[in-house]
C-alpha cells in the first residue's frame, strides 16, 4: 500500500510541475510576442467591396411577390 501512495504523490507532483511549466510558457509568450497588424487599408477595401456586392444582390431580389403570413 505504501508503494501506491508514493507513486500517487509523484504523479500529483509531476502534474503540478507540468502545469506550472505550461503556465510559465503561456505567460512568456503573451508578454514577449509582438502582434503585427497588416495592411488595414486593403482589408477595408475588401470589406467595402463585399458590402457593395451584398447590397446589389439584395436590391436585385424581388420581394413584392412573396406572401408572408
């Protein structure tokens, strides 16, 4: 029975150690990783173009013939 208890304690210690290492690594990456923003003008142009396409598509629909009840 003492052998099981020793193995159990080692397992718990190992799990805590791995958890601490994982949290340390995640914190390090969060603090020291730079987030770079790309060309936002290009993204805004794509968004505007897709919005215009959606508006044109909606304008092309004939909603008067639909009977809603």
